[in-house]
C-alpha cells in the first residue's frame, strides 16, 4: 500500500514509536499546570452566577471577606482594569468569549463568573466563594432546543472573522431537486456536547513587576500570550505562557477563557502567585461546548444513484455575545460529485456560555447529517451504501474547482469493506443474527481539512552528542513530543533517546496551535529546515576552525550523514562525529532556526487539501432487554504519511470511541428554568468508556501528501471522529428498523 518514499532505514519516521514522554507520565514526573507550586501561592475560586439571564443587583461579600485566610473577594469594583482583546492578523488574538470577566453587571449564561474569592488555601477560597451572596434581577433564560435562524445579515462576524451565510453554491439546487426522480428531505439534530478532558482547566499567574508568567493548560500558548498582552496592556515579550503537559483538551483549551484573565488580574492586585483550577461543574459552563445543530439535508438523485442536487441548510446555537461559527458545511461542497448544490447557515442566540471548537468542529456534526442522508438515500434506492458513494466519487473538489492534493477515499471504502466483510451484509432490517443477537451493519465516509499554521522551530547539535529541538507548540496527549523528536532524529541521525524536546513555552520559537489536526503538518517543515540550518553551520565550522580535521577542505566538499561530518568524495565510512567536531572547536553547540508559512486561510490555494476515511460498524441488538452495543469497528484513514503509526492508531481508536459517545451517549441538557447545564458532572454527562469500546481495527493508506510538507504528513487528531455517528445510526437502523435523526440514540427511541 505504501507509495515510494525516500526515508532512510534508520529514520524513526513511519515507525511505531513509543511516546518519548511516556516514562515521565507513568512515573509522575510530568508536571501538569496545577502541579506547579510556588512560594506564597494563593488560591482563587470563582463565584458562579446561579441565573442565566438577568442582572446582578447586589453582591454581599462581607461574610466571605471576614472568613479566615481570605485575602480578597474580587468583583468589578476592585479587580482592576482588564482590556477587551481583539482579533489580529492570521492566527492571532483569537478568543471565543470576548467580554472581559466582570465587564458589566449583566448575566447572560448560567455559571458566568460574578466574583472571585482568593485565600491562603483552596478550601478557604471555596468556602468564601460559597459565602458570597448575589442578588439578581432575573429573567427567564432562553435555552430552547428547537432552533430557528435569526434575522442575521448575509455576512456575519464570527470568532475567526467575517463569514457569508451562503457557504457554497453551484448550479441550481432548487430546480434540480424539484425535478429529481428520487428525493430525500430530512433534518438531523446534534445536541450541545461538552468537552471533558481528564485534566481540568487550570491557571497559575505570577507577576514580576510588569512581566506576567502564566502556567495554563493550553492548546495554544502563543495565541494565549497575545490575548493576555492585550488584556493587560503589556508588550508581548513581557508575557510568558507555559504549558508543559496537557491532559487533553478536545478544543476547549485552544483559546483563552475568562478564568485566565481573572487569575492574572487577582495576582496583579495581590502581588502573589494565584492558582485557579476549575471544578468539573465549571467545565460545563465557562469553557465552551460544541453547539447544538439542526441540519436540513435535501438530496435529489437519479434512480440509478447519481446525485443531481444537494442542499445543506444548518442552524446552530450561539451565546448571546459571541460568534463561534460551527462550520457544518465544511466538507459538503467537495465530498461528492453533484452539479447543483447550495450550503447555507443560520444562527440562534441562547443563554449559554460561548460555544467553541470541539474535536472536528463543524465537519463532525456536518458529516453526521450528510452521511446519514447518503445512507438513507442508499436504502431508498436499494443500492449498497458503499456503491452509492463510489458512484458519486468526484474527480476534483467541485466546490473550489481545484484538484485534490491526495484523495483515496474509494480505496478507503474498498479496503474497509474487505477487512470488515461487508459483502456478507444482507440489507433487510433485522436479517443478520449471531449468537441470538440481531446484528446491524452500517458505514460512512469522512473528511477533515489538512493545512498548516505558521511555525518556527530551532534545532541544536551539542558537544555531548545530543540534539535539542524546540518549538512553542503543545503536546495535548497526542504525541507531539515524540513527533518533534522523530523529526530531529530523522535529520540528524541521532537516536531518539539522545534528543531533548522543549515545547509548551512561549519563550521558544513560535509554534502552532494544537488544533485543527494541524500541529503535526505545521511543525514538519520548520523542524526540518532548522535541522538543515544547524547542519550547515556545523559544516562551515568544520571547514574553517583551526585544527579541525577538515580544515583544508572546502565547505562544499563536506556532507552530514548519520550524525557524522564526512568528505563527500571519501564516502560514508570515514567521518567525524559532530560531538567530536564541536569539542575540538571548543563549542558547546550549534543552532539552526527554521520557519514555515501557513497554508490555512490561503485565499488562492492550488489544491484542495483534506484527509479522508471510512468507518464500518457493527452493532448488536437484544430487543428482549433493549440492549444496544457497538460490537466491532473497522476504520480506514487516508491522512498522508503517518509519522508514528503507533500513536496514530491510538488517535483514531480514541476518536472512534468518542464517536460511540457522540452517537449513543453524549448530550448537554440545559434546564429551562434556570439555564444550568443540568447534567454538568461526569455521573450524568455520560461519555464512552473502556466498557463501551469494541475491538477497533485501524488501517492507514499511507500515501504521502507532498503538497502539505516534504514528509507528506497530514494531521490525524480529528478525522477519526468524523462519520462514526452516521455509521452507527445506520447500523442501528439496520438492526432495529428505527431511523434516529436526533443524537444521541436513546433506548426509548428504539422501543417506539
Ligand atoms: Mo481541535 S477542536 O482543533 O482541538
């Protein structure tokens, strides 16, 4: 399956590579944000609004202020100035909730912070926060689940800038739908979902004069630094953000939230380090969620299955003040060939916290809807759902009118069908059985954007034979430490155990967000260039340093191979290890810097760059006891060259498990009386766990995508979640005959 590659036999790229940071994690040496302790640290606990719509008329802090160990109760009178931040150029100044904390007396969602208790211990701060009495002017919140698009203009402001509500259009979708021999018109609903990374959001803020250091569990330290610099009117170089280990984020830690600013402002007022760790309940209120979506999909087709019209009109909810855009139509214009298409969106305000990116934002709910519609169309036409997709495979991206950089979706379907045994499927509902269980088989395709953020990195070759690679990106548990080490090892020939990786610190060269599945593709060119530059410096030193074994050679006669400087004409055998050369020249190290540009947001791309995949799912159904299980999954992913297949398979397996949660378990419910996320805890918000995870087979096609970077590596953090829910609901229909179009599938749906 593997295409040609020019990667040496000693390179760790493309090899199963255990996490280089694994030993630190399992021995407890890895320090997560709240593990850092500083002398004199104070603890902050926010006071959460208990209404979702209204005004704070009185804040009684007397009792709280008098409690032992309490240093301050902050509110808008005494927190000090916090400026509003604004979007910058490119990936800069991004923030999902723009309103600075305590900016006015209005409460627009349940749990909004209205005060902050700071004390010598966490327990004292919590007791004080609980003792603050807020009096409200309260109105009924709007958390209505049915969504009607509001009267927005054609172009609206979103978190990332302006967006046209007409996402994409070609041909005449209405006319083609009206005259289509076969029509499907259905609405699919996905609920609000809440990110539940194991590690809670946490901040420790420390001021030293006019410099601010923030330890934060972050997926984007560089952006966070820029936003904080704006909020506290500091030059960027006076702000340092550190995030060494992150217990996952799923998108909720991409951009700053109000607790960061509160911790920093409290630390400024008190002149001491302040630590603020969110509760699990707060995680449901103030740090984002995937918004509810309601998506109408209309498909028109010929009787032999050729699509003639596709309309995708989606509505999502948003908070009262913010414009997170849930881009459900991201994959719609290119996934299938169809001459007539229209994709539009609308928005509906609700009294909820700001929505945010959650693993596969936009395309994941979007593909649930469009892939479900494809499965329903296949059943209506009595065509195999794999075949329906192959019939409609496009030659180019018909939305952009551009060729794909690398698309092997049909091969994903074919390989997945073969590994799953799809040809044994009988299409009648309830027709397949095993061990007394009814089987349901379903499938779906998927896609996710592939692009790069801007990135810089440095590589050092050192006199003890070690290499250091540095980049201000983050490892959110996905394997970025290992990827950086692999890339440095690949270029320098130094084994992985001799590579030191530095990341998660804005004092390093500016690296990418750990988001959009773009960290890996972004760091590749920057690190490889940095290593090349370090090697170039080394060769110059070799040729020019008095006493060097290569003193009489020209720089161009020398080459670097497997950690050694050699004379090109002399072949690989001889040579001098770089550590010996550096020691001979009395140099501790040589450094190379590398930098690469963004492709994300390029207004004039030459190719459509995406990853693709296919999921094949089996469910078992026991109607006697209403027991539904996902029993088997085969997933095939076309994501370019996989740097680390071991970690890569883990990524896809984790995404598939999250897809089981999306299809069958996860939903955030808002109480219509007070607007509270009513199931805001891990007992009532049910996520898929090990017991829900079936055997999952993951295959990578491994076609390098040289448009994305020279190694051909696209990202894989999100693609594995896309499409899973559509495959599961199709399998549920195949087993039970019930078509569920509002996630998650509930047992009561199947008893109807
Ligand atoms: Mo992902 S939602 O870009 O962390």
